[in-house]
């Protein structure tokens, strides 16, 4: 998929998009966003790592979280 990002000036209530020669498509999707507050592309945020939800603050893990929920003998019940 080819994507083109441009910041264009609105003239009256019209925006004109000129596609490059290498862009060949019969249909396109156009999404118009207000860029008045932000004229520069947003910089990529540095990877901050994963953090647990604040709702988990003060909780503890008790027991083995990797152990199966059911006993091994219960796996044979479907036979």
C-alpha cells in the first residue's frame, strides 16, 4: 500500500491533491484532519517499556501462576 502524507493549505473550502507519477490507483481514501495546532509530524516516542495497570498497585501474586487450574486427572475425563 502506498501512503502519501502532505500538509496542504486550504483555499476557501477547497484542498487540491496532486498525486505523484508513480501512484497508480483507481480509488483512494482521503482523511482530512485539522493540522492548525500541529504543523510538524509528531516525533516517535521512545520505548518506555511496559508498565502494570495502576489498579494493580498493592496487589500480590500468591501461589504458582504457571500451574494448571485443573488437576492432571481431570484431563482424562473427556476420554
